[in-house]
């Protein structure tokens, strides 16, 4: 079998922007270049050109993270032409182990090597003034879109006055063009980033924007998005020591495999820059309930991928309708960023995926248990019944598993009968181990 290669290209500067690129070769064929572009003003957050070793460290780490799924799909051992943090390579071994267990049909565990493997701390702004930082002082950056999850991360750490040791010092938020808003929607991204900046200004948090073609090179976005987000955050490690990625599911409702999750996100860290999965103790409905009093963030919530104007909420797609109905059940006024939702739109709802069905069942159950008698509940129940008849109850083609408290049966393989038999043998002293 051949060997894959990852080269880091020289930065390209043009019209006040800098573009960082890499070339990945798999099977003897060079694939389309991966790139990240941002304002030249952000260059101070990257190691200076004068320190070549540190430049290689930052760029190679970030691009290796970005391309890890393409490398696993290629199935060839990969050599990185540059410096990679040994701690990152160690973590990627376990990261690959998880994903090859979840998707053995698509990903293969591969060996990763590099020209050099130096592990050293990048000099950051303020290091001379602060040498010993508490957790609350460590400078952090959070991925941000203006959606429920990323907004809650900002709220949790910068707005909520709860005296929690888990609070982070989020100094900046990163919004990436090319992920939730496609690269050709430049005006929509400008509007969305201006709105995000206003929201973040209310909590004295800096907005950083970046663009990348990562999503177009990784079409299985439900799985690969974590590599894109984590690599963008890692590029900012010149100033920040930790990157926060907001949870999409709560601990008692995990979808596996799903790109960002509390099991593998942290495995995209190095000793120089941590990736942290944030906020999984709450469901989205609980996050919205917590944020209700943060007017700037709550009234600007944006959850939609279907609107004609890509930075707005259409009010008719599954994500918009789920959000509005969850708020109705909690008796919370719908944010002004959403249009009105009528019963007809609920009855004609399209585009629901099978892995979203548990959420829809939960909404139906909550509305009924709450004794809500409004007409939209009848429309909701009718539509969920129809969807259950046409959508499978279990998983998608990628074998998504919903992990909930109801999985106390320990899965279909470990039936209760088998489990009880094993427990009896173990605690009676007749376990298989005792035979030797």
C-alpha cells in the first residue's frame, strides 16, 4: 500500500487577507487544496515568520486536524511534511480508533508521522504579564454561529452570574464562512457576522471571522464538521489556549456517530491547545430557557439552513419549527428573529430526518403531558404520526445510534437475559475467569 502525504503551502497575501493552504496526496494523486482565509490583522495571533519551527507547528497541527477524515478515508499511512505536536498524534490514534469502530465501512486506522515532532509552548500575547493563570484566566476562543448551542456557550461563560468553577475566560468567538453559510453567499455572511458582532459586543467578546473550503472537501458534513471547526480554532492558538465547541446533544441524548461529541472532540487537542466540548449537560430547550433573559443573544437566535436569505430563519424548516414549538411548550415568547408559525406549516412540514424523530416525539410527548389544548398541538401530533409511518425508528444509513437513558437494556446484543446470567455467574464465583 502507498503512503499519503500532507504538505503545508506558503501563506499567500492579497488585499489585506492571508490564505493558508495545504496539499494532501492519497494514492499517488494530489487532491484539491484545502485553504483558510482571514484578515492580515489576525497574523499576530499566529507565530511570526522569524520563528520557522513554531510556524510549522501551528500550521501542521491545524491542517492535520482538518484533513484527518480524508486521511482515514484514504486508508494509507500519512506523512506530514512539517512539525506536528506529538501529543496531537497520540490523541489522533484514539480519535481514529473511535471513528473506525463507528464507521468501519468508511474509515481506516492509519499511522501518522511527521518530519519533526517538537512539543513546545507557543508564545502568546500577555505571557510576560501572566505566567500562572487560573482556569478562569486562561484565554479561550469559542466557535460561534448565533445558534442555540453556541449562543448558550457564550451566555454560560460570560453572562450567567453563577459562580461555577467551569466558567471560562472567553475573549473571542470565531465565525467561519463556508460552514453554515456557503462561500458564494457573501452578502448573507456579512449580515450574519454584523449581527453576531452586535451580540458579542454586549458581553465584551471579540468576533473573529474566517473563510474556508473545508466543507466542500468533506461532504459527509454530519461527521466531518468537527475537524473543520477544531482546525479553525487551532489556527488561533497564538493568543488562546483553549477552543470551545458547543454541544449539539445532551449527555442523555447523544447521537453516535456524530461529528462533534463529548467522546472524541477533546482528542483533537494538543498540549499547546485544548479543544473542549461545552454545554452537554443541557438539552437545547433548557439552553433556550436559560438564555431567555439575555435579550441580545436570545432575540438574535439563528438556527436555519433553509431560508432564501441564508442568514435568516425561514420559520418552516424542521429546525425552525422545532425551535418555535419548544419555546411554546415552555411558554417562552418566540424571538423576533423568527417569522410567525401557523398550524398549516406544521401539518405540511417536510425535510425531517430519521435521526431527528426522537426530538419530534419528545415535543409531542411534552405538549400532551403539559396539557396544552391549542390547535398547534393537534397539528403537531398529526404530523409526527405521519412521519413515524414513513421514517425508520432507529438509524440512518450511517448507523446513527441514539444514546438515551432508555438504553438501560445495554443494547440489543446484551439482552436482559444475557446480562442477568452474566451477573449471576460473576457474583456466584462461577465466572468464566474462574475456570483457569
